[in-house]
C-alpha cells in the first residue's frame, strides 16, 4: 500500500427514532500517485474506476497540511545555549 491512503470521512447524523445525534465514520481507500499525503492532512478525493479490490477513489488535492511534530533532539538542541 505504498500509493494508497485511507481517508476517514466523518459525518453527524440524527437517529430516526431517538432523535439523538451521533458521529458516523466511513473509511475510503484512495490512490495517491506521488505519495505526498501525510497523516492528519485534509484532502479532496474523487470517485474513479476500480483500481483494486477496495480502491475506487483517487487523491485530487491536499487542502490543508497537518501540523507535524518535531523530533525531541531538534527541540532540545534549539533550547540549549551553545556551550563552548
């Protein structure tokens, strides 16, 4: 799955009988040709022909990049004054 991303689409629905709102999450497997999407990104996908057994969507664009955490070593190095 090197060129595949899993996109979670969350929606809010209302129960027919109890009228209570609940969250429903659907997961779609989408084709990412360049491998540019990362965890937490907000993306736009489009339906396409079947590319594999479960993959019927493809990545159109990345709408918003996720904030990525920096490694601990990099943060510590930035905070420590240079000792010479």
